[in-house]
C-alpha cells in the first residue's frame, strides 16, 4: 500500500503519524484488524 497517501490525508486532517498509529492500534484492539483478509460488507 502507498503509505504516503494515507500520511498525506492524515496531515490534511491535522493528524500526526504518531496519532494515526495510535488510532490504528486502538481500532485493532477494539474491533480487530485485517490479518485474515475478512471484511464485513453488510449488517442487517
């Protein structure tokens, strides 16, 4: 993945790389990540 795009979008939102990583880790702890390639597409 092109991390420069992610970092640029974060910078435009006034989010530092450190804050972005903190938010990513928090999300993984709360709801899991994408290690298995499973993505929830819809809920009823």
